C-alpha cells in the first residue's frame, strides 16, 4: 500500500471570513500568532480595517479584503487579491454567518430563509469552491467550517439559522470524504453560545430570553470564549491535525455529548 503523506507548504496562508469581529477575529489573531499570513474577509469594511490594523500593530502579516461572500465575483476577486498579496491559501475558515430574524419557524418567510442560507451555506460553499482547487493542486489544505450546536439540536425561533448550520455540517462531511486522499482536510466546529454581536439583530428581551435558555443548557454554565473557539480552529487549520476529516468537533461546555 502506498501511503501519501501530505506536506504543509513552508508559507502558511489563511483566509478567515467574517473576520471583522467576534469569533472570526479571534481565529485570525490566533492563526497570526501561529505564524500564518492572514487574509481577513468581511463585508463590514470599516470594522475590518480597524481589526486588521490592530493585528498589524502586533506584528502580524494581514490583508483586509472587503467582500460579501454571497457574491461569486466578489469572492473570486477577494481570492485573487489575497493570493497575490500573501500566496496560495493553505487554510480556509468559513466563519461568516448571520442569525436571521427571531420568530416562529412555522411563520417564517421563504425570503428570510433564503437570506440566511445565502450567507451561511451558499457563501461558505462558494468560498470552498474558490479555494479548494488550488489546495488540491498543492496537495495540502485545511478547511474549517464554523457551524453551531444549533445545527445539531435546532434552536427554537431561529429555524433558518439552525437548518443552515445543519447543512454546513453535512457539507463538511461530504467535502471531507471527497477530498480525503487529496491532502485537504475538511472539518467543522459546533460551538454553543458565545457573547458576540451576532445577537445584535435581536431586541433586548429576545436577547435576555435567549441567553437564559442557552446558558441553562450548558453544564459549564457560561458562554464559550472566542479565544477557546479560536484554539480549536487553529489546531484544525494546522498540520498537527492530520487524521481527522469530515468530522464535527464539539465545543459546548458539555452540552452536546455527541
Ligand atoms: N456567537 C455565538 O453564540 C455562536 C455560537 C455558535 C456558532 N457561532 C458561529 O460563529 C461564527 C461567527 O459568529 P460571531 O458570533 O463571531 O458573529 P458576529 O456577528 O460577531 O460576526 C460575524 C461577522 O460575519 C460578517 N458577515 C456576515 N455576513 C457576511 C457576508 N455575507 N460576507 C462577509 N462577511 C459577512 C459580519 O460582518 C461580521 O463581522 C458564525 O458562523 C456563527 O454562526 C456563533
């Protein structure tokens, strides 16, 4: 039997989407600390520029690219810019997502579900489709999809979000199996709640209800810290992760035992 060992290129380059704030920014910072050159992608150009500058001030090699991942041409352009500035990406972190409106699933509009799926599923797929071919060509790559425990368990009043994360988990499994012999490992992580701006679309009382409900179900009784999610993502982006693909990594303070 011939065993193909996939070798990490000397120059490590990561693309992190939704990296202007929250979990994406923490992952970008963690990967920069690990020696990656980082392309931070986000549609919020102003916040992104500030985030990128803060990392540069700490000595990181960072490119900020304003891009809406729902636009195919924008993703292609963002990749061309990132590759020209930093080199071929060795890692992709599909982190950008939206929560969608809080409300009963039985009454949700198709338009709202499509809006959520456009970012959380098709945006992530589009980024993978853009970056994976070059990873396959170089015989090495890591894709990390930031899903959610909502994708395993469903969240009341966030039906589109939960379903989109279930789709992302499934996409991870399919792509992971397809690329298993190509040196490109594809995994996802399923955090429980982190205290970030993602809940900004909810009003105060919806946020309070959600926090209480979410924390009550976490045995550790706290939010996950963005740095904790970044730590797991960093391992999955590295060559230290070498025999896991198509897998779902739990980070839920004991909430999910599967
Ligand atoms: N915060 C949580 O409780 C939690 C729990 C589990 C999983 N997650 C997941 O973690 C990831 C990050 O979440 P967060 O809490 O840091 O969210 P956040 O809202 O703080 O950050 C998300 C970022 O994505 C960007 N973004 C949204 N749509 C985009 C698009 N179309 N193109 C480019 N950028 C876009 C936003 O501008 C924002 O900067 C998401 O995938 C989310 O589903 C979050």
